[in-house]
C-alpha cells in the first residue's frame, strides 16, 4: 500500500470515528432532552391536577345551606332598584375596595338613582369580593357580608345607603379595611341595627354567599370592577353622560 493510500485510509477512519462520536453525542442529547421533557411534562400534569382540584375545591366549598340575604334578585346575586318592567336594565358589578368603583359612583351614582326613580331603568347592583388580596384583613368579603346583612335586615334602600357609606369611607388598598365595629356602626346609621345584624357582620353569616355571588360573576364573564352592562352591553364611557347616552340608545333599540 502506497503512502498516499495509507493516508487516505487513515483519513477515512478518522472521519468515520468522528462521525460515530457525533452520532453518539446526538443520541445522548436526545436521550437527555427526552428525559427532561418527560419530567417537565409530568410536573405540568401534576400541577394541572393540583390547580384543577384547588379550583374545584374552591368552587364547591360553599355550603348548600349558605344563608342568602333577603331582598335579592337575579338568582339571589343582586339588589335591584327601579321597576322590574323598566325598558332598560343596568347591571353594576362592584367591589367595595375598588377605587375605580368609587370613582364611578362619584361620577354616575346620582344618574343611576335618577334612571331608577323615573322608571327608565332597573338598576341591579351586583356587589362582589375580588380584592381580598388588596387588604390585610379580607376587607372585600367583610364589607360585602355586611352589605348583605343590611339588605336582609332593612331592605334595598338601606342597602343603597350602606353601599354609598362604604364608598365614602373606602379604605386605601394595601392595609386594613374598616373594622367590624365600624361596619356595625354604619349599618345602624342606615337603619339596620340590633344584635342579629351585629352577629351577621361579625360572624360572617353571609360569607358563603359572598363567594357564591363572586363565582357567579366570574362565570358570567366579569373579570374586573367596575363592570357596567346596559341591557347586557358593556358600558365603555362610565361618565354620567356616557351612561345616559347608552341607556337612551338601548331604549331606541
């Protein structure tokens, strides 16, 4: 064998060895990727199962015997003002800790009252509790529970007065909310007083109901507050003028 032939054969052997080594490395990379991918997939599956279980648990944790306040409408989820046969229905979803809800009430609350009073619209208030994480003492739930206690004891008008008082004294996010004692005082101030009301407020008698109405709002597509619907259509301009224009358009339609 000539020197040239031997060199060519050596080059082929080296090339073949390198190719074999590269194939081996590629196989090892694929094996590791498959292993890591399998572990990751297993983790995702486990996490998904945990999340599903947690969500289902949260959604089924309310008692079938949960206390529902009197004077509600829309399946026990709302408090209505204005005639049931009004030509337009306005649904208002609010959280008592929501700063934007307070701003909406300051801008359009009086207009809502006027529309209900003159029979133009039935206004259905859907208070919900989605901002417990924004306080240090679950204020959204406690405030909503207190509002339910007021409605149950003294009716819708008292609920509206209490609703307004809660927004007037709305605490800042990130800290504690109004104390139970203050909620009891505000309730008494709108005509809902007595040991039963105090017990309902301090004992979270309507705690299960607050979760149920909040879940119901979520299932209805409500993802934030305030959400205002005029005959089912989202209100884009939440000023008093925007509200009146949307109601007028709904009447014409």
